[in-house]
C-alpha cells in the first residue's frame, strides 16, 4: 500500500506543465522532482501518473487508481530502499539488483499502449554501482516509459544522471497551504501549534507530521530541558536523552538532529540580538552562541558517517553535548 494522499495542494503549475508536455508528446523520459524533504514530491509524482492514466484510459480510471495506490499497478514500479531481514533494518542504498530487476519491466510490451512509470524514492539513496546501472538505462530510453527521480538534495545525484533528466524544483508550500495540509491529516492541533510546526519544519508538511507525534513532542521537551538547564543533573539528563534516541530508526534520528539544529540556530539568533518567534523558549538557555556553533559543527561534520557506517546512536548523542558539559568544568 502506498501511503500518499490522492489529493495534492500546491504545485498545480508543475502538474499542468507535465500534462501539457505529455499530451503533446514532448515529455522527456527522465524527470527529477527535487526540493526539501516532506513537501510532496512523491505525492506529486503519483498524482501526475493518475492524471495520465485518466487521460489515456478514462473508462478504467477507477481501477487504475485502486491499483496505483496499492502499489500493484502493472505499469508502475515504485523503487525505494529495501528492508534487509537478515540485518533487521532498511538498507542504506537502493541496490544495483533493484535496478537490474527493472530490465524485464522496461522491455515488456505495455497493454493498450498505456505508458509505464518508474519512481525512485529517493534518488539520493543510490550508491556508485546502482547509479552507474541506472545511467546505462537512461542512456537508452525506451518509448512510453518514464523515469521519475525524487531528490531531497540534487547534488547527491551523479552529474551524468542529472544531465539526462529534466528537473522540476518544488517550492515549499505557503503557510496557508501548509495549514490546509496539516488539517487534512486530522491531527488534533490548534492554529498556533501549526504555525510553530511551520517554523520548526521549515515549511515541510511531511516533516511536521513526523514531529507532531507524541514521541517527537517528548523528544523536543527533553532537548529544551537540557539547553535551559544548569549544571545540576546535566550529565544524567544528557545520558537519559542519549538512551532514549539510541533505539530510533535512521529517519527518527534525522528528525532529532533537525530539531536540535533548529533550537541551536535560534539560540545563536537570540545571542546575536536577532528577533525570533522562538526566542521566548530559549531565552533562559545557558548555551552561548559559541557552544551552539561547536555542537552544530560536530553534527555537520559527522552526521553522514553516522548513517553510512551505522555508528552507535547513543554514543553519537553523548558526543554531541560534550561542548556543553565542558563549559561547566
């Protein structure tokens, strides 16, 4: 089952442009949708495909949609990182075997000449081998087959792949559309909290929905408690937080780091006298802008290795707060 909304708010101009090109047989076979994580790139991809299916086979549209969002449509392949049962975790990359397995799908005939679509979510997760394997496919595009690469950071995709794709940048939604998306999720939250989520997530509805969970609310409170705390019991609070996040999935841990970055950046703004809607929450913080910079530097310099080499998340968290602990020694 594909857990994406069938409705899309915003980005209608991109949908219209894609459909116009498709109807006029000028749509490129390889597309990249890029922009911040959680702003609806994959939702847009599925919405676009559903609109194409409606145009080419209107009488069977409802059947197409049912299959599409169950991830069982014969003309769709949705490729994401696979779950490794042996290691009991999601693989770090989209593998070369996943790319090679597409050959039969690409080469087989399409029923009623209905176009075929392959979505890579996300193309940021290719390694060198899978990237080169995909590149070979893109160099010899098949008629009536379209590749859609989802990217949160365009620079993560090989330049040779980028050069063979038409790129569409998705802007973050306006605050009004952000409100509408969050409310459509039936989350029990008031307008003021949605405004805060808008700031906290940098306008990313997908990230905001993750943050709004009880686990992330508790995590946020724990971080605030540490940065607003004096040296009494500080070590215990840092240890408890490290123990708490040690069992997080990679995606959950990335949200933790995002929350911490947001808080530290606003502490720096507050220290520099830059007015922030967040200032009232951190104005009792004992962390200076210099300590904040040290912590941010550590995260920026080591985050990639954390996920590539599957480092200990508990130790990583303990190391994050070393500059804060040293300030009390």
